[in-house]
């Protein structure tokens, strides 16, 4: 049954916890001392810890859970650097999903794509609001 005072108390608890977690995420990424890291936390291009955990779990070469996925073979700070740099690219609509993507040619090897070919391009997928969903080496495999 709805009890307003308990509901308000839970609302404030969740709000405070959410703000604390957001601060912890920023502190975690700041430990890498990435130049311009604040560009990963703008309202229209935002990288959350869960999204980056997904990127590492699925697309980092040291994680073997998804062997057929595109894999980054560069250090984690470099992955963050290229995700940050991709923000400058034009957004394009990702057909059938309503999400958007940006692709940036880094001019350097960053891993291999979903076909196992060496990749110099990073693709970053975001929601329409700019929340980063994933990033991987290569172009979108259809």
C-alpha cells in the first residue's frame, strides 16, 4: 500500500545513492588521468560505469567470454581516449534501433573487427540522449 512518507524517504535515498554512484564513476575514470576526461561526462555524450564494463567485458582482448566479438588490443586508458575523441564525429542514425553511432579512424591499430581483420576505426553507439551504450573496433557488422 502506498504510504507517502515512506515513498518520499525511498525517493531521497535512491536520489542520494544515484548521485553518490555518479561521483564514484567519475572518480574511477579520473584515476586514469585521461586528458579531457570531462568530455566523457557531458549531457549529450555520457559514459557510465555499466556501459564501460559492457565494453570491457565484450570487446577487450583479455576477456574471453565473447570470442566472436570485435576486440580492442590497446590499453584501457587508450580505449577511453578514443571513445572521447569519437565525440567530435558526426552522429548517424543506426537503422532499426533508434540509436546513433559515431565512427572515428584513429590512424593506428586499435584491435580487430568482428571479422577478425585489423581495425583502425572505433565505433561508438549512443542513445538519442547521448548515453554511450557500447564501443568497439571496426565498423558496424550487419
